[in-house]
């Protein structure tokens, strides 16, 4: 079953999104009283998807208008979606049977949708590991960009009802949304969207992996990753980047804490609502032994049941908020990676400069015959006699070449550094704006969620009160 | 009813409560102590005048209930030793006010006396309704207990309202904490109101003595002895009732089931309170996270602070809800369980009275050959059974009605508290939305 939500994005203004969210929240949902997530219930699944996908599309639309007209990035031409997930079994690298999930990526030209025609979209299947590969490639190839993160590999910050199992249908569904989000973010990025590997990820099912490996990015990756993990002291880092790195650390820490406490609170809230369900049962039993009071009690009991059941939807919505926060938790990591990369380039520049300086010094010493710096060579030459003039000439010549090369290297690295700082800072500024906008949106939708929850609560208790008053 | 400004309360002297006649009885000796306070202005509609010239208001309802409409039970902690906590009972009348101090023991005494002196038909022959002086008495829990026992003794056929639990585990509950005293005070207040509402119990001499006498001289020792003789008849008869009327059997069954349900509801309510408290704990940690986040954000500073404030408001609202449920909902529920226990006891007593009658009747029947007329004590037994049944039925109906009202009120109250909680949270979040959206519109304009 392929589910598409093709909204005409031009028709939906952003300020109306709140209305839509309102409508979505007031749609009566079927309550599952047994297990909270009966994903086999097609209707509720559809509603789930609808609400999330609509939000994604709205975000998509906003991003398009955000970026400006000078970017011919992908999303202006194509609509991208991760429509579906499926289980597959196959042989893995070590020739063992394994079960994994694949996701259907669809691409549809924007114009076709607006014209009302509905051509068959280009589509292919990808698994999570291929997404990872794509992202690693992007990380290595564009180290100066804040690369959008993938949804988490394993479920973290779970509250007790959520399954941590990767095969769990709810986890798969949330991952599907996260992967779509990732593709949309890349596709709306002014630089990343033009990448060929990215484009072929979306269009060439077979042979894409080989193409990626052919770029040789992994070789670059290894050395650079190694460097990134190493500790090194930078003398003159760009202050802004140092601040950004610090900000990234703080953001990561605070969002982790937020998600942890939220998960615990969700657990407790679940308990509060569910225990009220017991009222339903006891009121029903009690009504059986009452005469006039019976009817009122019985119907009040039903409302208590409804109240208990309502928590499932409430917490499901909150998971979406948690996912939004998680994205920025991982974004913080990407931000820090850029900062560290700057440190690395700066470090290499400083190393090259240091090396050049010392070589120049050596040359000077050799030329003037004075030994300013202590060196073993100096000591040994003192002890065992000086070198011959020919030897000295040879050394000087070598040094000269080295110094020349060194100066070239420093120039190169300096340019690299400057280039890096320039491009990275542009992207960081872009990221800052995106973050402020997205997080504000997330908080608004969170507040709307809470409002809806309160309204539902008032309604249920008013209903119960009416029944009690008829007792 | 009472004419305007409250006057200072005159003490009824050092007389023991048993020696005091109830002001309602028209004994000269008692009323002669009352200073002459004529209030011609308010005597407009009044026709009846007491012998000493005090005006009478016939339009007022039964004295004791109106008496207790103005009943104020204040707990009094000052100047008392820990064991001597007394309750102030203020009753308003038009005549000079009496102030007596009662301890719980005094209430106990009253109760026992009420039980003792029970005629099955208790409507007094003279019942003049008039405004009575205001009484302010201080009573301890023991006094209430005494009153209740006396009431049970004197009106065994009637359902005596229950008292809050007498024994509380010293280590577990702080008997002098504000909440505990307040909860108890409310329950004791309810007890007195219920007694006052009862058409029979409200006229019990012990009850009125309890309300007015300075010191309850309960003479528990003697009372106990005199009680023994009578109670033995009721309790240790060891008779088994044979033909329990269906309606009383049904009552017993109902009460058993009802007790069960109330117990379940109590447990559920406690569990909810517990879960809410734990949720509250998490919320108290959750809100500040947003605050600390806002400290290193620029654009997002205000929205994040706003969310933090919202969460904090919701936390306070939740705390209030939980407190309310603890203090108002649970005690009332528990008191009803005690009420049911009393009712069950009355049913048991009824069974015993009937059993006694049946046994006596059997004995007589076996002696048919003697051709003696039915002895008077068997007749008395039969009378007793019939009276008991009648009283009990009437009381049961009244109890059912009260129960319905009480629970309607209780559950509606619970709903209201929850509604109030959600309304507070709703207001908090709704006020946040414009704050969150504000910057965006401003930003859009500057772009």
C-alpha cells in the first residue's frame, strides 16, 4: 500500500499551518485500549502518517521559499518522499541470512503535481546503511558544511512503552519520517543539493555504491577522521569557531537532558491516565448494585475509560516533538565536527608555519655559523669537528628547497584555512537561522499539543461531571 | 434568628453536664440563670413568650438543626497540653450565649447517653421552637467518641453517623499537623450536623448536654456498669435469627458490596495521587531545563523561558489538584466506610432483637398446655422488633438519600478539581502562543 500525500504547497500558506494542526488534533481518533500501538490498524496509521507528512511538506515548502531564487536546488524541481518501508531478507557481507528494512524513495516533478497529472514517480529502495554511506561521503567531501543528521541508529531516550527494537513497526515508521526529513534537508541545501552522488542516490538503484567508493572518499575519510579524533593544541583558533564549538557542546548537553527528563515524565503521565481507567471498571461494578445512581455511574465510567485511552495519542504526538529535538541534538554534533575541522586546518597551518620558521632558523645558523639553538648536530660538530664547506653547501641548498616548499605549503594551507573559514561561516550562519526557525516552530507545535491535551481533559471531565450530576 | 451582634458567652458554671437541664426544657431553675434580655424590636412576629419573658420565634425550624446551622467547630490548640486538644463548639441562639469547653471524652459521654436513653418514640411532648442562646463549647475527640457511644446506646435502632478514625498510628501520622486537625475537624463537624439533622437523635438529651454543658461529667465507670446490664441483652444474647426479612438481608448484602467498591475506589485514588506526585517531580526537573537552555540562546531565549514558565505553572496547578484530592476526597470516602460499619452494626442489633423475640416466642409456644396468655415480655419483644424495623427502614431510606447526595457531591467535586487543573494549564499554554509567534512576525517584517 503506497500512501502519498501530495499537497499543493503553493495553496497552503504557512500561517494556515496552525489551523491545519488544530484540525488534525480535533479529529476524533480511534482509541486503542489494549496495546497502545496497533500499527496494523490502517486507519490510525494513515492519520499518523498524514499529520507528520503534512508537517514535513509544510516545512519543505517553507524551506523552498526561504532559500531564495538564486538557488536552483533540487526541491524546486522535484518532490522527494520516503513513502514506505518493507522488510527484506537476504545474504549479507559474510554470506549469512539477515532481515532488514528497505525504504522506498520517490521522486516526482513538482510541475506535474501542480498540473494535476499524476505520472508514475521514479522510485527506488534503499536501506539505512546506504543512507549512512551517503552521509559519510557528504561529511568527508564537504567538511566545511553542517551536514544534516540521520535519524538515530538505535532508539534512545525511550520511555517504557516504546520498543527499542529496530524491527518494531513504530520505530520503523519514525525512522521513515526521519529519513525523508534528511533527504529534504540535503535537497534544500544550496551546496549539498547539487552533489552528483546525492542525485544518483535518488535515481540510480544499482551501482550507486560502487560509484561512491570510486570517489575514493574513504581514503580521505580515514586520515581525516583519525585526525579529528586526535587531540591537538591550536594556538590561534578563530574565536567564532571556538564559541560555536562551545555552543555545540552546550546544545548537545541540554537537549540530552531535555529528552531524558521528557521520557521519564511521559512514563509518569502514562501511569496517571491509565490508572483512571480503573475508575471505569469499578464504577461499572458499583452501578450494578445501585438503583437510581446506577446510570450516572455507568456512563461516567465510560468517560473514565476514554480518558485513560486518550493518553496513547497524546504521547505519540509528543514523540514527534522528541524527534524534532533529537534532530538538533545530532545537528549539534555536526556543528561541532565543522568546528573541529577548522581546528585541524588551523593546526596544520600552524604546524607548517612552525616547520618553516625552524627551517629558516637552521638556514640562518648554517649561513652565519652561529648556533643559536641547541641541536645534537651542533654539539657533535663541535666535538667531532666542523663539516666541510661542501657538506655545508649541500645542506644549505637542501634547506633552501625545503624552505621554498615550506613557504608554498604555508601559503597553501593559509589559503585553505581562509577558504574553510569563509565557507564554513556562511553555512554556520545559515544553520543558525534554520535552527532558530525550526526550534521555534517545534516549540509552537509543542504548545499547541499541550493546549489540545488540556482541552481534551476538560471535555472528558465535563462529560463525567454531567453524568455524576445525574446520579 | 439571632439578633445582630454576638454577645459574650456566659458560662454555665461549674455544674456537671448531667445535672444540667437542657435549655429547651422549660425548667425555671435553668432559665432563671439567664439574664433578662428582652429584644422588643425583633419580637414582631413572635407569638409565644417563655415564662421569663424571653421572646419566641415560631417560624424557626427545629431547634437543634437551626442550632447547628450556626455550629462552628474550631480546633483550639493554644493553651492546651498535647493531650488536651479541645474543640470549640459555638451554637447560636437569641438568648445569651453559653460557652462551654468540651473534650472528645465529653462527646463520647453524650453518645453513650444518647444510646442509653432511647425510647423508640422520641418526639417530645412539648416542643417549643425558639431561639436559644449561643453555646460555645470546646470538645476533644474523646468527647465526640463519648457522644457517639451514648447515642448508640440510647438509640440502638437508629443509625448513628460515624466519627473519623479514633486511632491513628503515632509514628505514621502527625496528630497535630494542620492538615490532620483540619481533616478531623471537618469530619467531626459533619458528624454533629448529621446528628442535628436527624429527627430523633437531635432531641437526645446527651446531644444537647454535649452542646451546652461546661464539663461533661461522664462518669464512665458507672455508666459502663449500668450499660452492661442492658447491652448484655442486645449483644451477648447469642440468639440466631431465623427468618430475617428479605429487605434487611438485601441491605446487608448491599453494604458488603458497597464497602468493597469504596475500598477499591480508595485504592485507585491513592494510586492516582502517587502517580501524579511522581509526574510532578519530573515536571519540576523538566521546566528548568528550558531555562538553562535559554541562557545560551539569543533569538530563542524568550520562547524557551516562556516554555519553562508554562511548565512551572502547570506544576503548581498539579500540586494543588493532588493536595485537594488528598485532603478533601479521600477522607470523605473513608468516613463513608465507617458509616457503613455503623449501619452494619445496627443491622446486627436488629437481628439480635428479632432473634431474642423468636426464641422467647418459641418458648411460649411450647408451653401451650399451660394456657397462659402471651407473657408481656414476649409482647414487649415483638414491639421492640417492630419498632426497630420501622426505625431502621426510615433511617435506611434517609441514609440512601444522603449517600446519593454525598456521592454526587463528592464525585462532582472531583471532576471540578480536575477541570480546574486543566483550565489553569490551558490558560498558561494559550498565553504562550502569541509570545512564541511574536518574533516571527517581527522578523518577517524586517526581512
